[in-house]
C-alpha cells in the first residue's frame, strides 16, 4: 500500500487580497458570488485536502492582517516556514499600499529562504476583473516584472487571476501539477491512450476540484484557455447537480465537427476525450475507457517519489 505524501502549501498575502475566496472556490465547492459570505481569516487556517489518492495538500491559509503578518516573521516563523513545498503569494491588483505589500513579500521570501530554500514560488496578481480590459496586459506585465526582480535569487511564476473566470483554474492547475509525484508517467500513459483512441485530445481532471492534472494533445487548437474553461463550466454543473441531490457521472456532446466525452474514470479522476470522428458509438468509447481504467488506477496507487 502506498503511503500518503503530505505537501505543505502556504497561501499568503495582505488581508482582503482574496486568498480565502480562491481556496474556497477550488477546494470547498463555493461559487464566486457565495464567497462574499466568507469572514476574515484569523491567524492561520489549516486544512488537509486529499488529491489523487495518496497526495495530501496541507493548506496553510495565513490571515493577512498586519499583526498576524508580524507574528509569522517572528514568534511563528519556524512553524510557518519550515518544510514548505510551495508558497503562493496573492497580490490585490488594486491595492493602495503597493510598497507595503512588496515589503511584506520580501520579508516572506527572506524567511522562506532560511527555512525552506527548495520551495517553489508562485505569485497571483488577483482581482484582475477590476482592471479595465485594455489595461490588463500592461498592468500585469508591470507587476510581474517588479515581483520577479524582488524575488531574486528565487524563481517566481506569476499568474493573473480572478474568481469570476477560468484564470483561477489555470493558475491552480499549474501549481498543483508541480506537486504530483508521478505526473510524467501519467502524461506518457495519457499520450498512449490518445493514440489508441485516435483522439484529438485527452484530458485528465482531478475528481473533487476538477483541476486539470495533465493532457495529451494531438491536434492544434486555437483556444489556449479551453482546459480551464471546461474545468470552470463542469465544476459549476457538478455543483448544480449536487443541489438537486444528483451525482454527476459524465456527459457526451456531439455536433457536425466533433464528439466529446467526459466520464468518471478512476476513483480520483474524470477523463475527457475529444475526437473529430463523430460516428464513434458511445458504448465503444465507454468500453475503451473501462479497459484503460485499471492501468491508470495502478499509476495512482504507485508510490513514485
């Protein structure tokens, strides 16, 4: 039996930056408009989220009020910053205290370097929906350049995010991707499955969050955001099913150009298959996926470090 692999993830940023809202949408099945009911995070809220069976994300949502931030860097620094796998720092793009935000960010990095120098670093420039559309690229690039300069010698990956669109799923999918221990084997197997099915694309989603784990693409597509859009749409549909006391198990879409199947796959995943051949019988696709399931279940159970 494979042992659990616990990965510590710090979620930090000033109070009101949107940390708890995004965590609730991704991991607690909130929809964006319901996050208005969430209260202020007091000190540190810890939660363990099982992801793909053996992987457990230990999420530390750190309240961003100044008194708490000062404690994180003094009396709590050892417990907060030791054994961190990933630091996610959230910036409110409309903050009126950018200089203070950057000061706390730099202090955070100095402490991280001391206790967890191998940690991966991600910054989310959040609430981008509040920026005029024609200014978003410019403002994001300015903030990204500043953050990367201040992050040296650490390497930082920046994302623009909003709880109101697919950008939140894009960021968290890429972050979680870095934590999956056997992701390369999953990719290889997914590519083989796509080839055997003669599919244009095959995607693997984590069952609870519907974050994209990995994909195999054999044909070009003009929409680079399509995976995250699908995550967002299906997650909302799943929540609608739950409210009607129904369980989402799959969906099939056909038109004159393609067939798309989304099906429950392993105990921890959903799979999506997209193909231009719209004459493939549903029963044949379900049999093929059933035959592939056992191999992917073994990959999930294997303890690969």
